[in-house]
C-alpha cells in the first residue's frame, strides 16, 4: 500500500493518539517529543504540526498545571481512535504497548518524587524534598543549607534513591531509641 502525504499525516495522527491512549497520563511537549523522537516515529516538525492539529480539532486536550502544559487524549480522540484502530499496524501497537508501559512507570516515579532547591540568601539555599501520591503530598521536607553544592547533592541523592532515604527518615522518627 502506497501512502500519499494526506494518508501519511492521518496515520501519524492515529499513531500519536494511540500513544496517548496507552500511556494514559498527561504528557508535556518535552515528554511526548522525547518518546516520539527516541523511536523515530516521526520528525520533530511533523510531531509539532500534528499536535497542533489534534488540539485544534479537539482530539487532544492541552491543559495547564503547576506552570506546565500537558497533552492528553480527549473523548473525541478516543472515539476516533476506536473507529480507526484497525488502520494501525499490529507491530506498531505491540511495540508502543511495551514502550509506553515502561515510560509510564518512569514518568509516574518522576512526578511522585520531587527534589529541588532555590537560593534564599547570599549563603543560603532551601532544599525541598517531597513525595506525592495521587497528586497529594504525603511527605514534604525543607532544609536550609549553606552551599549550592550541598543543595545539589541532596537533590541528586533524593531523586536517585528516595525509597531508602524516605524509609530511613520514617524509621528514625518512629523508633523508640532515645
């Protein structure tokens, strides 16, 4: 089957909507671009054109939260995808299911564990460490440190190994030793 440019764009739109449906969490432009370009599903400019067209036709919704813009599949996109799902190659669907499930786990972890810092004074940095669950903060700690290097080190350790650090903090707080 030879695809003309119109059919090719339509297939790209279906592929992108399929990816949104499988990953099933809102994505930033950077996140979706990274995923698409990593697998070479389409080039950057085509992706941006398609995202814009899908938003304009209300197949994909763009929303803002915490200073970021997120894309997600709208109901009209879901209905369209259902009608034309058979147009997507089975090999593409299998590959996307595998990739998106792995990607989704990483994204959720990144969004649930937050470590960042900001400069407060001349020799003062505030480090914020946080654990989120279902968009609710279940752990939050702010620490004042004197150097940027300490702030960066704390954030890097937190982002690399939050489970162990969080567990140690909780253990220290609930242990009976005096």
